[in-house]
C-alpha cells in the first residue's frame, strides 16, 4: 500500500475496480434487455463478492501488521464494511425481485462497490485529504 497520492491504484484496487465495473456493465445490459436475475448475473455478483472480501481482508491484514491509512481510519472502515455489504444485499434483493429491476439492482450495487473501492484506496493513500 502506497502512501503517495499517485500510487493508490495498486493491483488489488485495480482488480476490484475492474471486476465491479465489468459486473455492473453485464448486469446493466441484462436489465436493459429485460432479463431477470439469472445464473450469469447472480454468479458474476457472487464472484464480485469474493473479490471484495479479498480486498477488505487485505486492508485488515496490513492494518494488523502495523500500517495505517493517511486518511481517517473510521472513514476507511466505513467504506470497507459498506463495500462488502453492497453485493450481498443486492443478491438478497435480486433473489426476491425476479424482474429486470432485480438485475438492475445488481448493476447499481456492483458500480457503487467499485467506485467505493477506489475511494477506500484514496483514503488509505491520503488523496483528497
């Protein structure tokens, strides 16, 4: 984890951000085409959930190792907890909403989680502080 303002997009953040944006695009296209949540969109969101859990665990490990963010710790962890909750709550919603709106909820959850990954990395590096 870098303390510089230009190096906050490390490989972990890039993978999380890219995965989130790809899942958001997949789900948005499915929703705009009128599809209900299915194996592909739900599976992609589960994959995103796994990636995001790894993203958060990474911050936990480095924090326990003695490193700390440049930005506020409480803000970083608020983002990280929310990042993990978004796809999980989206999956619960989509399971009950078997219309195109359910898959669009997955798209929004994936997009917001992706953006929040980038912001969490910025908080760690002190960008915008």
